[in-house]
C-alpha cells in the first residue's frame, strides 16, 4: 500500500510539472550502488528556478554482513534484510550566470519522507552463559527539511549530470523495534552492542512486553544529503 501511494504521488506530479521550459527525468546512480531504485523529475522555470520530485525504493534485500558483524564483541551476525521507501521534494535556485552556462551551480531547499523496515538476527551470549539468538524487527519513519548545494551539468542540451555535493537538515523520527526472546536474553549487553548504529542505535532501549521486548522512541535527528543523478532532457 505504501509503495502504491508513493508511486501515485510521483505520477500525478509529472503532469503538474509539465508546463515548463525544461523537463528532466533522472536516475539516482549513487543510490543504485546500495540497491536503491531512485527516480526524479525536475521542471525548470525561466532557466533559474525549479521544482524536483523524487521517489526512492529499495526492495527487501539482504544486508551486507560486514556492516552488521559484531563478532569482536561476542555477537555473530546471522542474517539481516531491509526495505526502504522514500519521497523527496526540492525547490532550487540556480545562479543567474547558470542560465547561459553548461555548468549550473544551485542552492536548494529539500524535504524528505521515508519509511524503513529492518530485520536482523545475531547469535550471542545469554544470561545463563550459553549462546542464543537475538532477532529484532525495526520500523523507522522519518520526515525532514534541509538545505543543499550542488552543480548540474547539461551536455549537448540533452544529458544531465546532477551532483548534490552537500546537504544538511533536521528530521522528525519515530522508531519501533521488537526484540524477540524470553528472560534469558542479556538485553543490556545487546543494547550496548547496537548503541553505535548510526542515527538510531542509542535510541533503542528495550522494555519487557508480554511476549517480547519493545523499544519505542520519537526524536529529532539530522539528515546528511549527497548524491549523483543522471538525467535526460525532454
């Protein structure tokens, strides 16, 4: 349902952006290196201002064990996978000189909305000095606003190379994570293990529920932003 909704917003936005001097469809090449399919559509007004809408989707894929391995801390990574869906909107200001140049620096305002589902399992020590499994399922929703700087090159009036060099913003985040197991789990040690996970680790403090442990947190975070897109003018 979430995928269909994001695609519907993206498709409906294209006709709205159609009355422009320049239209550019783009593929997020930097995200593709991490298995993310990213599509964007930009309309340029007066060759100096533009709106851009983009959609990112990462299907349910296994995560690289090198990023999740904690064997040096006594927990061996067993398996992990994640799904990502996101929508972003931008309003860009190109420099006046960029109207006549192939190199077009810009400043922009951006907003994002993302939902991430993550599952992983580690094998580690229990309170009883034996080894057991620590399976978790995490849902992470975030929305934010920020500023960005980048350069877009237009080659032969047909090809676009769009490099967002640096972006930074603030985000609202909501996390719910379930850790499955009984009272034999060494929850405190597992919390210390994941505390170093970027952006969310120190927010996962589990409390005992009827059949599992649950961590819930709402907080303000930061959004780093950078990437390269290849596009086609039409």
